[in-house]
């Protein structure tokens, strides 16, 4: 592993520079007056003591969930208030030599997106522990009677779930894994099986407080400072750090009818998926609440770390079917219910699934609590972690594929590259979404078709063989390029600005304009390598 020792001469010089900047610039009366509105200012003083550069702290901030890259920051910042974060950014912005800043939530990126080589990483987990005041607050809008939650950007979605359930409410759009920060998922989009009906998480935000790349504290919404609002949602952390998000809430269900169906034919599988997501009205009681799909293959376990579903007694006949067809496609759907709808949920499921072309006899269902369903990945994570199998490399590849090209993708990737390499370890997800549930004014980039598919290769590997998975990912991307498949990466990783321009397409110009407006000195989120691409990652 090629690494730079965290206590290099360059590191020390950068740290001294940052400390001096904070202790001098941040004590001027002019700075105190311009940082934040008076009602939000609690204390302003020397914050240099909140910079840490001990080996353990530096090491933690130099890696992420992907476990494939290392980038050492000069220091890690442990804020105790939004004011601390704003002051740090303000100091960099006002400096003759600005330093890069990256907000790190749970470090769940896979390619160093939350890192800041020779800069400062803002530890949002530390902020979550030290934050003063209420970080999750549920309220009712007096104008329309709708409910919402004001949530700190550093808060975890699992905590949002429990806090809102105390009021009988919950957000409607989730990610598959809930131990992620609100600011982190909103900076990407936040997708899961609810997105076809409720849209991604960024489509369910009313308002935000954002600290921009100038250190300004700005409240924004679709009616106020809307340019910043649209920029930040799906903006990969390039325009500001999310301090607060106002999340839409609806009455929470109590339980979930959870069904899986198996297919051997990809055409039937996608046809049924697309039929089901066409019934997607937000208030339509007969619609499903969740829909995803996945591949079952020889080289992967029938049950995987996302959830244990199939009974052990059924494994032999499922395995026999995989042997016959090489790949099976699993349709996964869920319908929420409560005490009032409990008696009719089975009938609703029967109506929705009537006429589907799955393999007869391969219908599986569970009846679980709402929390158990949403938090289904956690129990499997704890099992793997206890076996030392969670903190390993994760060479993931997440893509959005236009509906019109999903069959080409199936033939060239699922039935060719994946089967030939025979190395897949971990879930491979494939499920459709409706473009109408996304706001095109937001930064997130998606295919330009009414229906598109999310495809996720969620690999886990050893430290000695992750490059084989990475090579497979590159082969998949090269195939898409050669075949003219207009793929968009989700949780993107590009190495050149030309690739980034292609990624954003007709949004690239506005993305650049917004960057110059809200972070003109290019301070924020250097790990994305959109505007900081003059160095190479150090790989394990």
C-alpha cells in the first residue's frame, strides 16, 4: 500500500497554517459580525483547539466504507455547533491560501468522496455527539396541516425514524441502509424501493439551512434562495454543508406485507416491475409502497447481507432452478398497513400481483413490523461485523440505466460479463423508477427517459482481490460506452472534468455557475474530484 506518513513536513506546515488562520482571522470583530445572524450566534472564539491530528483520528478520516483508497488530511475538525463549521469555512474562504474542507458523516463513500487530502475533514459524527439543543423536531404546518421534521444534517436516518414514530409519523422515502446521515444521502439523492412512488429523498425536502463555501449561513427552499436549494440537493457536497433539512412526514404504518417472487425470464421480470410502478399515485391506496429486484446466481448466496428471507428448507430447490437457468431474477415488493387496513392487505396484494408472470410455486412472503422492514440490513451487518466480514473492501458500482436499453444491459452484462468472470460476491440490484418523481432543477443527474433502472453491484471482497472486482466494474462501464448505453453513475466516481461534464450533461453549465456562486474558491468536497483532480489516490 502506497501511503504518506501523516506526520510529513508538508502535513505539519499545513496544520500550522490552518491553526494560525483560525486563531487570527476568527477573532476579529468584523468576522464576528458577518458570520451569522445575531440570533444564531452563541459563541465566537478561538476554535483551533477543535482541530485534531493524532494518528488514530487521522487514520479514521483517511479511509471510508470502500476500504480501497487512503487520503490523509492535515487535521480533523470536531465541531460542537453549526457556528464552528461556518467559522472554519469562513476562515478558509478569507485566507490568501484557502484549505480544502470535506464533511464526513458515516464515511459510507466507496471512493474517497468524503476525504480531504492535506485539508480538513469535518467529523459530523463528533458533531452529532456534541451538538447542543434538539436535533430532530417534529412540527405541524399551520397553513396546510401537514407534518414535517426539522433534522440536523449530521443526524442518522435511523434516529429520524425512531423520533418521528413517537408522533405516529415517518418520512416516506428511504435508503436501504439507515445508519447514514441526512446530509450525506441528500447530497447524493437517497434512493431505495420507495422512489418509484414517493421519489428519492431529495424530492421530499421542504427547506434547508446550508453553510455555503463562503461560510454564509443560508436558509433555502423552493420559494427562498431556490438556486442554492436546487444546487445542494444531489449536489455531492459541492455547494455547502447541510445544517438542517425539513423532511416531509406522513402517518406511519405499523406493519409490512413483504413478498418475493422468482423469475427466469428477464423480459417478464421487467414487464411486471414496470406494470407495478405505473400504479404509483402518492395517495393511491392500492399502490405498492416498495419495489426492488435482484439477481440470484451460483457464485452468490441465496440469502445475502441485505436480508435473510428464504427459509433454509427452500434453498435446494432455488439452487436447482439457478443451475438450470444460470441467473434468476427476484422481484421484491412490500405493502404497508396498520390496524385499520390489516384485514384488506392480503386482498390488496392479491389484486396487485394478479397476472404476474413469475415462476409458479416460487412465491414467498413475510409479515414484519415497519421498523424491522426498514432496518432489515442492520441485523445482517451486525452478523457480518461479528465475523470480521463487514470492514472489508467494497468495490461498488451503482448505475442508472434507461428503460430502452435495459435489455442490452442484461445481455451484455448480466448474461455475459458477470457470468464469464464468475466473481460476483454480494447483492446485484435491479429495479425501475419513474422520472416524474424527480425534480430536474436539482443537481442529481438521471437518464432522460420516463422510466429508468437502478442497477447496483454491491460487492464485498478481500483486501487481496478487490482489484478483480474493480476490473469488472471498468469492463461494465466500457461495455456501456461501446454499446451506446446512456448510463449515469449513481454515487459517481470520475477522474476527469470531461467525464464529469458528460455525467451532468445539460446540467453541467448550471453546475459550474452554481459552484462559482456558492463556493468560488473551490473549498468544499475535494474528494469528489470534480474540481480537485490534480492528484491521484493512494490505493491499498
